[in-house]
């Protein structure tokens, strides 16, 4: 066994142990709950655009993107554009003809202007409209026809119904050995009385419950537990879905 193989074996053993360490997992969840009070995830940016994410999750996305080498990344939910700029910059480093398609029902002008003037815009296509609308889905499917390796990230409306429909529409576009990443599955792990304000999602009605239902509808995907086990601090526990068929 080579030194690299030994390192990978030890790493995988460590990840498996972390996944079974209930004390550490509770500490991670406590951090998520406490840091959310001060909008911790709003403190970070990538190449000038707010990314609104845990740095850990973005490192995980870098690992997956480098591993898969996709030439198309589809993301629902654009916000300030930090994540699509991040993904585009990784595709730029990979050096193929990679494209990031960002879909949002409302791309605000100030965000659109800054995204469209960004150096990474050359690898970005913005689509405004409802992500589950037929016209939008058909447009994305046409783009996907020209690509060989496809990854999907779902990060828009976090209700069960909406995420489940996004999974049904976009997950089939994911190529074998690539991923559909469903963000904010951590909503299910929050206290039942957590105050989500005017938002309609919460415990029992969120991306994780949609993932559970979708996984039962298809045998094409499996939850890659190794990703959230090694991260611990993540908004996407059980949200890293690997296409296996």
C-alpha cells in the first residue's frame, strides 16, 4: 500500500469515527444554533460577492467539483451570487468549457449588475423565473443536452413541496458519479419551536424531508454520509446525494 493510499484509508477511518461520535455531533449542532442567532453565514464572501454559507460546506463543494470535473453546474437560488461565482472560479481553474447556470425567481438588479460585471461572468448564465416552472426547466434541459458531466445544487425555497419538485425536475439531469446537493437540510434538525419568521418551512417541512421522500422514489441516488460526517458543521446534513445508477 502506497503512502497516499495509507493516508486516504486513515482519513476514511477518521470520518467514520466522527459519524458515530454523538458528543461531537451535538457540539456541531449547538454551534449551528448559536451562530445562527448572529447570522454567522452572512460574514463570508468569494471574490467580492457574499456567499452566505458555512466555509466548511464550500470546501466540501470544492472537493466534489474537483473530483467530478463537471462541465455544467446548475444552482437554484442566486441571492448575492457568491456561490455561483465560487463554482465558476473552480471551473475556470479546471480549465474545461464549464458553465454555471444560476436560477432565481427574483434576481435583484443590484445583484445582477455586480454578477454580470464580475470576471467570472464568462462562465455564468443567469435565468430569472420559478425554478420549477416548465419554461425554466425546459430551458435548463436544453443547456444540459450539450454537457457531459452535470452537478446540481438546490438552494432556493426550502419548503418540502418545492424542494421535492426541484429534485424531481433537476436531479435526473445529474450524471452518474456526480452529485445533487440539497442545502439547508439542517432545518429538520432545528428545535421545533425555532422562529423562522414569515418563512413557511420548519421541522417536518423542509429540504431534508424532501430528500427522504425523493430517495424513496428512486434508486438512482444514495446519501453520501461521508461528506456530512467529516464536515459536522454543515447546513446540508444528508443533503449530499450521489448518483449511483
